[in-house]
C-alpha cells in the first residue's frame, strides 16, 4: 500500500465513504421507523446501495489501496439527531421519509461537486451508477411521501 494516494484512489475513496454512510443511514432508518412500507423501502434502498459500496471497495482494492470506513462517531451523532427529531413529530414515518429525501438531495449536490474529481473511466462508471441510484431513490422517496 502506498503512503500517498493517487487522484483516482482519493476520488474512489470519497465515493465509497459517501455510499457507505448512505447505506448506514438507511439501515438505521429501517430499524427505527414504525411503518412497514417505509421500512421495506429503506431496506431495498440500502441493499441496492450496498452493491455499489461493494463495487467501489473492489475498485479501490484494484488500485492497491484499502477502502476507508466512514466516521462512526459522526454517523452515530447524526442518527441520534434524526431519531430525536422524528420522535417529536406528529407523523414519524413522514418525517423520516422527508429526512431521507433531504439527505438524497444533499448527496446529489455533493456528487455534482465531485463530477470531475478524476477522468478515470472506472471512477466515471461508478460515479454515473451512483448518480442514477440517487435520482431513482429521490423519486421513490417523493412517491412514498405523497
């Protein structure tokens, strides 16, 4: 393993962490929300996104690096805040769906900012897959809220 990461490795690592954080939040939301439809939606999104995480991890390994893990303390804090917010609303399920929708919108913006992180073909393919997943997830969440 190299001490310094290449541009490709850094870009792949950033996508990997974003995707893994997303999976973690969807899994947490699925455990927390008290609505079977929302639970199943969150589990489906997490499973789909986990496949991308695995592809990203393999792409990172293929470069000679190891995938990094998200900051567990930061994630736990965010999840606690999301749960507290949902506990104090009149419609917990809707609130959690709206939280996930907001997170997807933020993720979409972050991905737009990372569009040209590297011109590497592997990165671009995985990046495009991630963007497509975020777009599809955003639509699914909007439909669930309606």
